[in-house]
C-alpha cells in the first residue's frame, strides 16, 4: 500500500500542477490535450448532446465516478481533467462518466430538458412517477444511458458529484460509512459526513445503488458556488484517500477497513 500511496500522491501533485499550469500557461491546453483519454459516447440526451464516459486505471476494485448530474451544480465538472489525471495511474479501475445531464448543464438548470430531476428518475423501489420525477423510471435518455453503463460496468463503489448551499459534506447510501469518513479525512475541514440528506429522495441514484443493491455510493456535495481553488484540492485529496483505502472485497460489510 505504500507504493499505492506514493502513486496517488504523485497523481495528486500532477493534477494540481495541471490546474496551476492551466491558470498561467497557454501551453497547458496542449499538454492537457496530449494527455486526454479516449472518451466514448454511451448515449445522448433528449436534446441530442452526447453522454461521455472513459475507463481509466487498471486492476483493483471497480469505481464509477459521475462528475455531474444536476445541471446547475457544475462545481465537480470543472475538475474533470484533474480527476482524469488523478485516476490514470492508480491500480484501480475507474469508470468516469463526465455528465449525466448535459442538457441541464448547457442550460445551467437542475433538471433535464423535459423538467425531470435526473436524480429522481432511477428504477429504485421507491420511485414515484410525477412531473419532476418522470412518467416512469429511466424516461430520460441521458439517465437511461448512465444506468445502462453502470449496470455493464458493475462497480464496487459509485461516487457522484453535486453541490449544495449547506455544503461541503459527503452523504452516503449502502455500506459506505467508512468510505465517507475516508473522503472527509482526505478532504479535511470543513468537510463532514452527513448520513442523511434530511428529506425523501424517491427514485434517486443513491437509493437505486446503495439502498436497493447494496453498492456503496458516496454523494459528494461541494459548497454551492465555491471558487475552484476551494473545491479542487479537497476533491482530489478526498478521492485519493478513498481510492487508497478501498478494499477489493468487503470485510465486515464495508469496503474500507483501515
Ligand atoms: Zn445535486
């Protein structure tokens, strides 16, 4: 694990340098392009925008990371290149899904183009049809594409990036208590673990994965509107801590035991 810790530390440094370079040197764009992974299009949104994903890293537990789902919460999406740089060399297989709601992102609004919350449209046991939830689970093409991709990838852990006015904190569903604590410890204060969002979330990704299927899922909530220098370093450090501590098989029901 010392080797892994070293690789992750190097990746965090590289990712941070990439960020620093982008702020100061035009050549950083070319560098980023040369290092960019081969993205696949796994589906398209209602308005025809591509939903993109890439698999990175190798071996180890399989981790799916969704960098954005609510279109007006783009705090995680802006760190996509840094996440790619972080996960490239770690001995974990990471499926990175760029944006589960590209129409919402383009319009800077929470919902899909048809007004459905993409985090209420999952085929969870507690799905409730409605104008904000959709007439049926997976009625939104982008959500259906991400769902299909997750089922195919079969992750041991799902991580999804959001932002909230009451952030930053990490919420979890399923057997992810220790993983959430690992993220908090990596990210540092004022990050904390919030076991419950405090309101019902029928048809959410967290319910579908964590509650119904027992797949640990971390919901990362940045402070809404925080500048990127306040979101990037804790995100990368938190992710590094989670990837470092993730065990290939659960022990005593948890994937993180150290
Ligand atoms: Zn959200």
